[in-house]
C-alpha cells in the first residue's frame, strides 16, 4: 500500500437543515475524480468527524466509497478516544472497502497518555485492524504529539505503514524519516510544509487545502517529483499564502467558503464552529480573485 | 440551586469482561450516601465518560439516580464536542432527574475556539437546557481554559449558575470570584487547591479524590466552614500529599486502586488507560497504611 | 533570619536624562520607612535590574542601604546567568550590608538547565555566600520554574532559607510548603495569590504592587495574621483587581505611573520597556479615584 | 552584504583556570580558515556570551578579528536586554571591524514584550548601528519568537538585512521568506532544518554544529547549491542524527567535546553549564567512530 501524492481531507457538507448532505459530498467527489489527487481521506479532522453521530459517519463512508473513482485510494479516519471504539470503527471502515485507517492519538487524559500508553494503544489497534494503519499526530487539535522515538517503535509493527504528521514541525518530520525504516511512509498535514517535507523524503500530504485548491496542491507534488524546483517553489509560495489565509486564519469554515466560490459544495460548518464573518469572506474573495482573475470556476 | 460542599466525581466501575458494572456503582453510592458528601457528579472526566458508549452513559445515569440518597444533589456531565449533542445529552439528563448539567468546553478545534465561539456555544446550551448549567474548565485534559473575561460574560446568563474550574490555578479562581456576581458559584476540581480556594470564596469542590477519601475531603470543608483553620490546614496538608500521589501521579487507575483498598469498588480503567504498575501500587499502599494504620477499611 | 510580612520589590527611578535617580529612590524609601513594610528587595525584577550596568546596581545598593530604616530587612537581588557572577554579586551585597540574597534561576540555556544543573548552581552559590540565600522562581520572566522536588532538595542546604515563588501557582506553593521542612520560608510574588498562599502557610510576599499600594498590601497581611478573615477577603478582592490592572496589564510602567499619582517617584521605565499609552493611564487614574476618592495623596 | 553559506557560531574556549583562552580560539579559527565556511559568528549563544564579562567579550572580538582570514565575513553577537546596551555593544563591534551585528530579542520582561515593543527596540538599534543588523529569534533559549508579521515590518528598515531564525520551525521560516522582500536574507540556526530551509529559499545557516563538523555542514550547502539533491539528502540525514545527538542532547558541552575529538579546542563550558557525563561522552565517541572510522582527526 503506497501512499504517495496529495490526498484531500474531505469536508462534510451539511444541508440547510443541518443534516449531512450526501448529494453535495458526491458532487465534490465527482469533481475531484477528474484531478490527479491520489485518493481521499474520509471523516478526518477536516470532515468535522468529532461533530458527527455514528450513523452519519457510516453514511458518509458508504457514500464516499460509492462516488470515488476506482483509481483513488480510500483512507478512513477511525481514531476514537477508547481503544475498543477505535478498533470497532476501523473494522467497520475495512468492511466498507476502505484500504487504510488513519488513527489519531487519543487525547483527553493527556497526563496519563505517556509514550508507553500511546504505543500500547496503537499496537492493540494495529493487531486487530484488517487494514493497514496510518498513525496520525495533530497536536494543534489534540495537544498530544507523537515524537520520533514512539513513531520509530511503532514503525516496527507490520500493520503500521506510516504517519500523517500535521504538526507543521519539519524538524520532527525529518527526524522521523531519518530514524524510521525506509518503507515507513511519512505524509504531512500542513500545506506550508509540503514542499520542504518532500525535500527531506516525505511521500506526500493529506490536506484540508486540497479540498479547495486541489490542482495547485497536485501541481506542487508533480513539479517536485519531476525535479522542477524553481517552479515548485513558486507554487509553494502560493500555497503558503493560501494556507495561512484560508486554513490557519479561517479554519474549516474558510475551506468550505472557498470551495463554494470554486464550484465545489462547501456550505457551513456545524456548531460550535461558527460561519465566517463578512470581513473574512472579503479577504478570501480578494485572494481568489488575485489567484485566478480570468478563470473563476463558479 | 446551591452547590456548596464536596462532590465526588464518580468513577465508572467495569466488570471483568470490560462491561460497566452497575452493581459496583450502586455499592459505592450506598457507602457514599452515609457520608456528608453534598451530592454526586455522574459521568464526568473521572467517570471515563469519553470512553463510554451512549447506551452505557444512559445506564449509568439511571443507576446512579436510583442509588443516590434523596438529600444528595445530582449533577450530570453532559458536555460533548458538538453543540447539538451537548444539548441532547443535557435534556436527557434532565429527563432522568438530574438537577444540574456540568458542561465541559468543546476542545478539538482549538485554533477555532476563540472566546466568542465558546461564549456562543454555552449560551446556546444554556438557552436550551431545562436545568441549570455549570461551566467546566479542565485545561489539563482539554487544552482549553475558560478565562475570567469569558466566565464573567457567561455568568450573566440566568441559566448558568457557576463553574467547576479544575485548572488548579487559584489566581484564575480568585479573579473569577472577584469579577463575577456574588451569586455565581465557583467550585474547584483539584484537591490541593480546595482549602486556598475556599479561603478566597469558592463554594466547594468536585473531586476525583473524594471517591477514594470522601471523609477527609468532607472534613476539610467542614473545618473550614467552622473556622477551625489550624485543623483545616492539617487536613489540607494530607490532601495535598494524597492528591499528588493518587491523582496526579497515578490518575484514574490510582483513584480506583485506592477505592479497592478502602472497601469501595474501583476496578480497572478502560483502555487506552493502563492499570497501575506494581511499584505504583506499592507506594499507594504504603501511603494508605501511614494514613490509617488501625482502620484499614478493607 | 525570619522573612514574614510584605516586602516591596523596589522600582528603580530614572531621571529625565535616563540616568538612575538616587534622590528619587531615597525619597520613596523615606516614605516606605513610615509604613509597616517588613523590609525591601533591592534590584529585583521590578527594579529593572537586567537593564542596569554593574556600576548602577552598586550605587543603588548603597543608596537603598543608607535610606532604609534600621528595622527594615534588606534583601538584594543577586542572580546572574553565570554561577561565578552570581557569587560575586552576592558577596558584594553582603559587603554592603544586605542580609539576604534573592537569587533567580539562570534562564538562557533552558534545554540544558535540567533539575540537576539548577541544584548544582544553587548549592555552589549557597556554599560561597556570606549571607542566607532565598531561591527565586519567576517563570513568567525566565521560562524556568523551580518545582517542589528541586526546592525540597535545596531546602536541605543550611544557607538556603526559603523561596520567593512568583509563578502565581498556589498548587505549587502549597506542595512546596507541605513537603519542605517547617523552617523553610515560602514567600509569594503575585499579589492576587497572597491571601490564599498565607492560608496554606506562606510567610509573606515580595510584591511590585507594594511599591504603589504599600498600606493595602500590609493591611492584608495584618488582617490575616489577626484572623480577621472577612475583612482580609475584602482587601484581597481589591488587591486582585489592582494587581490585574496595574501589574499584569501595565507592567513596571504601570507600577511607576501609580507611584507618581500617589506621591512616590515612579517615572518612566528604561527601553526596551515603553511608557504607558494614554488609554492605560486613564484606566489607572479611574481605578485610583475609585479607590480613594477623598484621599488622593498627590 | 550577502550572507550565503554556512557560518559556525563559535564556541568560547576556556583555560584550565576558567579564564578565556584566546590561544585556543585562534587555533580553531586557523583550522576553520582552511574550510569553505562563509564566515564566523563571534560571541553568539554558542559562545556562552551570557556567561562572559564585558572585558572578555571585547577580548574575544579582537582576537577573532585578528585570526579570521580576510575572505571570511565577520558577524558579532551584540544583543543585550537593554536597548542602550545593545546599541553600545553594536557600535563597539563595528569599531572592531565586524561587518554585521546579530541582535537577539530582549527576553526577560516577556509579558511586556509585545510585537510593538520588539519592533521599536529593533528600529532604535538599527537606526543607531553603523553596520547592518541581523535579527535573531531563538525561542528555545529566550522564550520569545519573532513572528512573520513583526519580521516583515522590520524588513522595511534599510539597515535590517535579514534574520537568523533558530526556532527550527520551517513553517515560520517559509512564511517569512514568502512575505518579506526578496532582498531580506533568512538564515536558520538548527542543523536539522538547513536542507528543507534551503529548499524554500533560506540563504544559509549559522550553526553550533559547524564548530564540530564544518566540512559536513559546508558539503550540504554546496551539494544543494549545485542541485545534487540525492547526495544532499544523504548529508542531511547525517546532520540530522549528529545535530540531535550532539547539540540537542548534549548542548554546548557536547559541541565542545566533539571539537576536542576532532582536533579543535573545545574544552569545558562555564558554570552553571555542566561537563558531559561519561555515558554521554561514550555515545558521542561511538557516533564519531561510525562517522569517520579511518580518518579520526585527532
């Protein structure tokens, strides 16, 4: 199971009444199917998974599976606080045809989650999982970071194939790559760090930004792969700006707003996440206009 | 609704097969009913609520309601990540006879959870809740702290009656008390800070430690209330040591272990939380022996 | 050497041309001599010691020694980054008649300053010091906190008599008091935590706020000592507000501004510290007016 | 003034009696002169500048100036806590023939050091400095980080030519490069981030590790410059390991120890920094042996 390239961390579209809109989700996937995205991450952090019911998660997994083109790899977010529920979700994802489980760290009982606890958790999950496990470290949300020592210990497990490191910490990424076996696949989760991370050996990225600007994210990956470093750096510069403005400053609501402007179906986030304020919308619109004056997709 | 005194944050006992043991829960409550504990907090952080299924939470709420003596106040932990689910859980708790809802902050999308977002979330919950709401700030678990400015803004809501501040930060506690209206009730959640917090006007405490050492926690409260400061300080010293050793160093597993030693039914925590190591058990046993050489309950 | 009561951490007045004004310093001390302050801390953090030359520090130590009433205890701030310079400064302070050396942690090479390094540093300083040493932990400035384990280890040294803990962390303060020998003296450095810290056994406080509001700080201490808890709590409430507004929000410039309004000589801080903005001055003036409408000293 | 390539942050050698050894310093410089290092940073963080007296700093600046080959650029660390002393040190360095002043942020009064304060400080220093100023952000030591917004504001000053960012935060580095004018030069200070930072447009690096392994650091830079990415990545991997083991785990004492093993004169650090423990020495020696089995320089 090779995980190279760019994967969007899919957003979850909600209808006016607040329910999940599977129609809008499929609409987005049909558009994404036409790009060179490597695959999809379903019900990850960007998918507002922590705001969904179990039934909603199940329905989304089914719908995304149906709408995804055959050549796209399918990764399901299955991490829960309890080990048992993580295993249950992972088995269900496998049953539904997902090929990889993206398992975030548990994160509530932080003082108790010492390295040995995290390692025992992941080993148990990997033992029980019918599909390969991708570790997921996202300290800006969880307050828990997987450090190279733990990652390297877990890389020995035959069913743990890599990590999505969303910390934005390229030093940690490069230490992980240097210390882990060559087969261990490191993907990053912060758009501004994709290019420097590819430079030190990361395989690709799982990005919220790729929901809104899939072509640009894919272009960066392809330019890097072909050794066009000058052009890659240009696209990288654009993604650094875009990522700061859209993802860092406006969050999921920002990603969804830009999706709406570009022909995808973003919609509003679920409470407690609030919609954008007018001033934020204005800044995003101006950025988009500067980005593609003649070619506004919508 | 006056919330003075000491409330244990009840642990959730699990049977050998890992299922919730309502029998053990009721056993504990029958013992607690004979003390001067002011009431009970059910499915809070210490209750491993984030590791329970919805059905389990429901069963625990029902069982605790049944077993609790009539004179004990009943508080249910109802905070979830999504506003809608928090409201749903709160309504359900009210339906089952709970008198107060303890609502922890949402905590996953930290960069998005600006003060305005947290305030909007709590207002919405308080608007919809049939019972009074107690704010709950527990940054050591959530990475999100409610600051005096937000708390004071929320204190204006007629259905928000107070806060459980588990930060251990007495400076924040005293700033909150000084700035909020006198009717706003502040309880603390760290045993080592109960006595200094009472000194500056806190009404009481919700404590994991009170599951294991209810008499001592109650004694501190009563001694303070009666102005016996010298003796209060002695009990305080003991609780500082106990809290560090049992709660800070050994976590929920430590609380449960001490419960087992003292005639309550603690049992093991649920994964990913691990059982104590032998060396930890030894230190806890030694501490208990020094505490009550002649009167080991078990 | 008993260190009970309230000590102001003296500010350093600067003349119009930016040089140290020993005249203004002595003016302040003559006023403070008439209060029940227990003594003075000279060239501590509030004294902008890190912005002074060696010659200036020496001149201030001499001038304060001369101006201080005989019944006031004299404490000199002598902590420097290097162990050798700390010892040199400590010896010089002893030579000039200071009775206690207040020694802040070194704080530049944080990753290297493991507990063993801090312990070795303090032991070396205490071995060489002709006067008793008071540890000084002020993590909001240094990023380095002395934890109870280190403090307790250092409390065994016969020439280390106590600690000034400015962290505002009452839990750490109470853990230190519970674990250290009874003779070890704990003073706090955050005005909002004085009352709860006295409640758990602290001996007193070293406060920037006591430069501006000495009578109020002394009143809190006396009311506590005499067991007038109701009235103590009232003064405490006032100091919580004052400390937040003056010290936390406006810093040394705020303390100096309030001193100027109340008949002391505050003046401006040294660069890079900036003077207050008009809006800050206005809020401080309003607070003072509410505090003592009839009795504005200036 | 173009600052490309690798600069060692020179260590300060001490003689047996603890005094500065200018002889050893010159010995090291004579060896470094034979490499392709771009120049030298004198009395920076690695030079234990915060542990030196003013007279020692002056003597070191003079000696390094004398010993440095003509083609090496000379940068002096001149940042102090006070603005006035920073300016004084900067002028003195210029007088002694240094071409660039490396000015770390002030860092004691952290709560007061808001962006506006840092910007005012640097502008004042740059106004007064006879030589170009290089900003210096090293949050692991100072607890203060310069963020892209402040850096970009300061980049407008004609006498501020760039920044040494030692945070190890490549995301911040790349955001700075994308936002600042193209003439603004970004150097990094963490060996593990040199290669990914060069990839996104950094000009070079100022490294403690370059005191111990100058050839390897220079090799990385040259391989990158010539587009030999495969080989660059190999050297990068080696530097990631070396940096973690020598600099992160063993600090300045580790750098000095490795220097001693390789024919330079390292010696011991000054207190409170402690010498290495035997176990650390053993690990460093093993690493060096693996690094260059046949060619141990000493």
